[in-house]
């Protein structure tokens, strides 16, 4: 069985300073043996991590659109930020990747789309992040789970770690998989172990963002 954290950031993200070697060691220490590296607007860190890690690494990216973030999984190439939601989805699909909604109902970081627009695009969504350890409120997770259940979309979860201590706060226990199709099947059988991170973790990413800007 896998113990997977499907939302981790590295020093290649503009709001994170976590080194790849540190992430690998933290995963080994906590028993995490599968991750998705989903840096903002880059897959460079994910590609390097996939070469280094002794466990499976999904190449992912959080793509910033005018209406919030869309996450591509199983990507081969970087997708530019600033695209419309529709164009970002099309770019992910063109790479035969999976479209994931990260923290979709988070009031600060979620998609700024009305419910009708979100439901209209449900058939293009492959995965919904139904629990994000950095979301401070419980109701976004409930809405995300209800949306995933309504449209029979597999639910994922992750720590959204921007620091080493966050990794493994939330993980999915699931069967092993090979490729994106088996991933979706295995995810449906997964059990989410969730623990909300302290609000203090947001200082890590805020400080990293300021530091990297200068």
C-alpha cells in the first residue's frame, strides 16, 4: 500500500524554499512513499525530484488562471500561467495529463467561479482535492467532497506543504498504481488520513515569497 501526499511544493515554487533532498528525507522519516510535486507555474522541481526520489513522484503543476488555480497531474511540459481556466484545462489534456481542482472552495485560494460554471466543467475534471491541510476552515472540504461525490470524481488530498514539517500531515492510503489510469482506479479505493496544519505554516510561504522576490 502507498502512503501518498499529493500536494507538495519545493524551492522551485516562488513561495517555498524547501530543498529536494530535505523533502525526500522527510518522506522517508514519515513513511510517505508517493508524492505529487505541484509547484506554482513550473515543473522543474518535480522533474528533478522524480530522478532523485526512491519512491514514485507525480509531475504536477499549479497553473494560475484569472479565476484561480488549476492543477495538472502527470504532465510532460510546463504550462504557462495567465491562461483562462478553459485553456489551462485544454493544455493539460493535450499532454494527456489529469485535471485536478486544488482547494476548490477555499475562500482565499479556491476557484472564483459560480456553482453553475463549475458544474458545467465537471466532465473535464479528473480529480478533486477534497482535503487540503492548509485550508483553515472545515466547510471547503465538505463542499469539495460533495462536489466530487455528485459527479463521481475521485477525491485526493495533500498537505500542500511549503515546509518540511508539513509533509505527511495529510495523506492518502491507497493501492500501488502504474500510470494515470491505474492512479484514478487506486485513488477511488484510497482512505484519506487528514490533519489540518497550524495557521503558522502560512508564515513560511509568505516569508519565502518575500525572500524570493528580492
